[in-house]
C-alpha cells in the first residue's frame, strides 16, 4: 500500500514560499518514499522547486490565488477558505487526495478551517493541539492541549491523554507512554474537580489504554524527562508553553548581555562556544517545530510562522511519521478499547455530582 | 506613630532557626526602625540571636513548642495551629501585636491558618498570593494569583488587579501601575468569558483606580518589562510561575553540562564568569523571595522553604515596605473608590448572561 501524500500550504509563514519548499525538500530526504501536494501560487512554487529536483519529481502542484493572512480572524478565514492555499490543502485531506496537511499560516484560521472541514474523529469531542518539548533526557515530551480549547471538562482531558499517548508512541518509541496531568500540586486533593475526575478515569482505564498513568505533575518538572505526555486544558497549556519559550528567550537575552558586557566576557564566550551551542540547539524552537492538531479525521500540522527551512523540515518529518505509524487509526482503536460507554457513564456521574 | 512589628515564624523553612534569624537581622539593617516578634523555640532563638545583638535589641521572643510540618495537610494544620510558631505568629497579627507575619513553612497550611484567623478584607471575596518576577528592565513585575484560588470569577480578577496595583506602587514606585490580564492571545475576543468580563470591568474603572489597564498579555511577554502587574487565576498563575522557574533551572542545568563537557568549556566558563554571574543573580530565587498573601486583614508573607539568609532578608524587607506604605489601607481606599456597587452590578449582569 502506498503512503498517503502530504499537502503543503506553500503560502503560509513569514518566510515565504522558498522556505516552505526547501523545508519539504529537506524532509523528503529523510522520508524519501513520500509524495507531496504543493498548494499555492504555481509560478512561485515552480521557481522555488528549481533548486530541488528530487522534491519536484515527487510532487504535484495545486495552484491557488488566495492566501489567508495573519490578520484574518477565524470567522473571516472560514468564509474565504475555498480559494486559498490553506483551505485547499485541508480540502485535499478531506477529499483523500492527501493524508495530512502542513501549514505555517495563521493558527486560529488553520484550526477553524481544519475543524469545520475535517470534523472530529468518532469518539473525540474536541480536537487538541500537541507539541514536543525538549527535556534533559534523550527524548521529547508530548504536551497538549496548547490552546485549541480554552475551557475543558474531565472527559476532554481523558481524550487528550489517549491522543497524546498515541503521539508519544511515535515520537519516543515507548509502547507504554508515561502520562501525567498538569496540576498545581501532586497530592490527589490538589487542583480542580475536573482534574480529580480526569485522574480517576485515567487511573481506571490506563491498563486498557497501554499507558502508564502516573498522576499529577507541576509545570517546573516538565523538562526532567520522567514522563512522555503531559495533559492539560488549552488555557494552562498555552500559558505553560509560552512561559517556557519566554523564559528561554529571557535567559538567552541575559546571557547575550553578559557575554558582550566586557572584553573578558567576549573572549570567554568564544572559548566556551561548544557549551552555548548545546544550549542553542536545545532551545532553538526550529528543533521542536510542528504542533499537531489531533482528533480530526486527518492530520493537520502547524509549522511556526517564523521557522526556517530546518524547522519546516522538522514539521514535515513529524507529519510523515504520524502517517507512517497510522496515528489516527491507533487513536480510534484506543477509544474503542476504552469503550465510549465507560466515558459516557462517567460524564453522567459528573453531571449528577 | 510607631511602625507595627513584624512577627517572624522562626521555625518554618528547611534551613532552620539560624537562617530565619540571620535573614531578619539582615533586613533590620535596611529597615532599622522596625521591631520584631520572634516566634518559636526560645532557647534556639536566643542562641541564634547571639550573633545579632542589634536584632536582639529590637526583638521580643514568643516561645512556642509546636511546629507545623511540611507534611501537615491544611485541615490538620488548622486543628494544630494554636500551639505552633506559625499559628502564634499569625495570631499576633490578628491581636494587633504585629502588623505582619513572615513564615517559611508549609504554604497550604499558612494560607489556611491566615485566612481563617485574619479573614478577608471588607470588599475582597478571596485573598491572593502575589510575588515579584524579574524582568529585563530595572524593575520587577507583580504577578498574582499564584495558587491561592484554583478557580476564579471575573470579580475575583478585578480585586486581584486592585491588590496587585497597590503592591506594584510599593515595589516599583510607579503611581499608575501598568496592569494586564494573562490570556492566550492579545485580541479582545481571546480566552474565556471570565477574562473578557474582567477586562471590561477594569477598562471601565482603571482611571478611578489610578492604574493603567493595558488589556491582555501572554506568558512569553512577562520578562519584557513593559508592565507592572499581571493578573490571572491561581491555576494559570501557578503554572506560569513554575514553568518560568523550571525553565530557568533547565537552562542552568544545560549550561552546567555544556561548561563541564570539555577542558576548553571549563576554561571558557572561568573566563566568562562575570557573564554567568549576571544570569545567576537574575535567576536566583533568593533575589525574588517573599510571596505576599494579599486581601486579608493583615499582611502575611511566605518565604521560600529553601531560601538562604539573603532570601529571608528579602522576604522580611518586602514585608517592611508593605507596612511602611500602608498597603492594606490603600487597597481598602481603592475598593471604596471603585465602589462595591459597580462590582456587584456587573456580577448580576454576569449571572443574567
């Protein structure tokens, strides 16, 4: 069976068509059996492809005129989607012309269009945005939801855990991912009722779901490498992710100030470059690019608007691995194994409480 | 009029009596008109005071036998409070024997005891925990709530803004503090209804409250130094604070690994020490020690359990400044100026919606 194609919205992102195409070409070298559907302005795509004959040979171009801008509100984007590169890339997934879409465009617009066009998977109430965070160990951490749902209930969190575990199996190779819920303390009595309910459901079902549910964690433990998935509502997840990004940048700014404050510091910086390069490598968002929108009938990946070609390549490679490992099908199977009934029953119990 | 005393729970904290006493002595040098009530085991306090004759001369000792431990649950702590150093320190504030209490003990216990004993100020529904975060500019940022209230409503957030602004006037000297609400985007339509309601109330009342309400901010912008107060619910605030702390530690660990990975790196580290010292100074939690529990009839300050003497001194100095500037009275005045009625009206509108 041939692998499904990856649709690339070539027009999204701050860096233009050339970076998207170069990123796709880099990713294709790692996953050379993949075919691509490049969606956007045909003359510009053709021109960018001149430097990448291998990608050209495994791609088809789908010409579109319209582009969703960074300023378009989700409601405007939905109305305009049909003629745009973003809208057509997602439409290709819906029509079965591609298995996944990658875009570096407006996140809110991408989520709105993807949700309306692809619809949520059977058994999933709401899709979630997941990304990989660096840890001090040799594997990344899957974190979700990162902002698709500002408010959630316990049932949503359980579904996010299932989706996150499926992603972690692909990202870390661990068959029984270690899953935790983000909370403001680790004792069972901490946090909100939503979290305590979700913990009870996961505790009861973890064995059926081939995951190890290890209870609560706090936001200062995310980098330690002792878990594979951290689950939270979209508000807290977005806050945590941005706090991590902002602090990393803050520290980098401080270091830069320090290292340029005197000649001595400048010399020290040059000598210790291997040390600061390690830091740069770990903290460079390009190395963790590609937020995955999980829970839809098809995979949609958001590349960071400011990502460089290596960053785009990471996002496309993530997409390729999710397709290779049939993540969507595996989530369906897990949902079936847990049984919609038990989740539903717990919801009723919640409402009664 | 003489300044109110500061009650010090000498028994809290991982580092013992000596560190609490040394911290108080350091703080007294900066605020030499202050008197202290040192609460705890008298022989140990007396022994620690031998090295600090100036502090001894301006202190009274209140002997207690019991100690609240780190393992005590809030409910247990409440039952045991009477005979403990923490309980008696707070009791001294209630009885007017002290204007404020400082403890490095169990946070949950401290909040529970303080709330029950001191009660919330008129006009405040719920107290909040506030702390100072470092920024790239030459002033700190007041952030609240950091975990006292896992769930909040819009009215709570408005009250937190009033309390945070009062604190920021003391901490930054700015008479019209720049206040923002933490959200997952800066557009007016972003986030939860609670945040949009709180924003509307603050927009309407900012001029009366001598603050500049600047809308929403995101968690990656906290270190930029373009605001003085960031307001959020206790869940997100705790997540953001811990994500900042965890990332700072993560980066420090990475740097340590890098700098010790080779002889070249080690030499570079020694030469560039002034640069990394700047970082250490900025990120050392001792330099930002002292989380203030605001909104009670009296001031209660939590010093970090692991703080050193300089850290304790910072927490005590924060307490002294809050007393010198009559922060509790200023919060009352702001609440009166805003008018309980307008807040109440908005709540009714909310419930109707």
